């Protein structure tokens, strides 16, 4: 039997108040941390590269990434376009943004939308969006991005390529065997076990239903069981992503009219360090 003793002042103990408030908020809290989300270092680089961009010109965000949208607003851009194929996701992310500024939402396939917006944007921002685009469609995707930019316009993107190869499941087991079950562990486990492991298909297609089944078979015990269940709140089943084909990013962009201006490592503390890079591309003059 568990008893909670009241404090001398008649108020519940601080631990009870904390637990009650935590439980009431946990359902609506955003559990997703970097590098699955942009971090402070990446946003600082974006701000630096945008210093000379025209604040009155249209700028765009591929996907509804709220951190990028807030970054553009804080940087003084007031003509922001958000391109996404999911209107409900755009609505949901808008509710958890810092700012409630006006934006233009463009619903549809990215390549289709961008091909109708030739020479429109001074800046396009993206975070891991290429993983939603099949490898066979990447050349068209990047060509559409290039054409949608004004001459000299910037495309700033984060791409996961795993140039050093993929983690063996034995590495995942060793790394997380005694790891504490908290948000950082769950996020890092998602990154390494799902997007950077040898459980990807041979053509480096990430099928999350298949990956979770293999993880459950390979990683036994209550700690891994809880970790795998918790991970599905961040990376659900029934999803397919195209991440990790080595050197694919540079090959797909070649010949599109985008010139590489800068390439950065992610923060050393991140599980995507030396596996994903932040790119700054500039549209060449015709």
C-alpha cells in the first residue's frame, strides 16, 4: 500500500504537484529532439547565410518544419511559403510554433509545386526532406528546387547519407543495453537503430514496420521492449523513407544548376555526426 502524506501546510508535496502537471502535459508535449529536429547550431548557420538575403522576397520551407519557419520569422522575412503534401500536419505544427505570423501554405507534391513556381524564391529551407523522395525521383526534385530559386538564391538542407556505413545490430545492442529510458535515449535510438543500421533493406529503403519487427526479434529483454515501444511514438510503423544511400546527395544535385557553397558536419554530440550533413546550395546564374 502506498500512502501520500500531506505537508504541514495542508498542500500536497511538491513531488505530487510536479507529477500531476507532468502527466497533464505529456500527451501534448513534443517528444522529438535533434537531430531528428534542427538544433541550435544548424539554425545559427542558417541565420548567418541569410544575412544578405532580401527580407521582402518570397522564401520557402519544404515540409512544415516549425523551427525553420520560426527562424525565418525571427530573421525578418514576412513573405513565407510552406510547401507540404499534408494540410493537417501543417495545421498541427502551426499550433506548437513560437510565432503566429501569416504564411502562405501550398498543398501538393514538392516537385509539382516547385515546377509551377519558377524563379520565385530567394531562399528555400529543408530538413531531411529528401528521405521522402524515392531515389529515382531525386534528380527531378533537385532540378525543381533549382528552378524555383531566383539567380543567387539559396537552398539550405540537411541530408542523411551514412557515408561511413551502417551500424551492425550488435553495436546497437551494446550501446543501449543499459541506457536510461528517457527522451534523449529514445531519440538517439530512433536515429541509430532505424535510420543508420544494417536493418535497412538492401537498396537502403527504411521500412519502419520491418525494422521494428527485426529489432524486437534481435533485442530481447524488458529494457529494449520499452525502448522499442517508446520509439514508435516518434517514428511510427507503416512508414517508408529513402535515407542513407552513400554520396547520393551530391550525385542527384549535379547538373541541376545548384552550386555547393558550404557543407557542414552536425554537432559532434549528435548520433548523425559524420552521417548527415548540412548543405548550402546557391542557384547559379543562367
